[in-house]
């Protein structure tokens, strides 16, 4: 057993960030893949966006799916990580504000459809963004 194991500094920090980067990308990728497998649902998503006051609901819904796909593939391939994180942060934040926030905190249990999972995704994305940000620290 390592002496003072609880006082160590990370020895494999980038490997840990890689796990988070790829894991978050795969989790988010499930949304557009479901959309592509069930394109009949895109009109409903577009209608929801229109009901929120956004113009061009269906094209906007397709744009979100394509953005999520491209950003996830970039994160998996370790290419353009900063823009990919920023793209996902925008989409997840939008979903948090418009859908999850009104449902409270919990995803299951004390509530349903809440924002806890979106917050976890945002924290992971900001962590990956921070790890890849060039030069001086942003956080």
C-alpha cells in the first residue's frame, strides 16, 4: 500500500481527463443517434422549440442533432476539443434552462426530469475544457 495515498497528486491526470472526455461524448451522442434512428420525433422536438419562441423549430432541431454529433465525434477523436466542449456546453445549458430547470433538481427519486444530470455533464465538459485550454488558466 502506498504510504499517505490520500495526499498524492494526480499521476495520470490526462488519462483521467481522457476517460471523462470520451465518456461524456458517448453519453451525449446517444441523443442525436436516437433522433437519427427515429426521425419522426424531430418534428416534435422542433415544435417544442417553436413553442418556446424560437423560429424555424424543425431546422433548429436538426441543427442541434448535427452539432451534438459533430462535437461528440470530435471529443472522441481528440480533435478540436475546445470548440467541441463549447458547442456541447451551449446545447446542454439550453436544455438545462428550458427543460430540466422547471422540473427541479432530481432526475429520478424525489422528482423527475430534473437538472442534476445536466449539471454533471456541464461540470465534466468544463473540466475537459479547462484541461485543454491553452496558456494561462481560465479557472
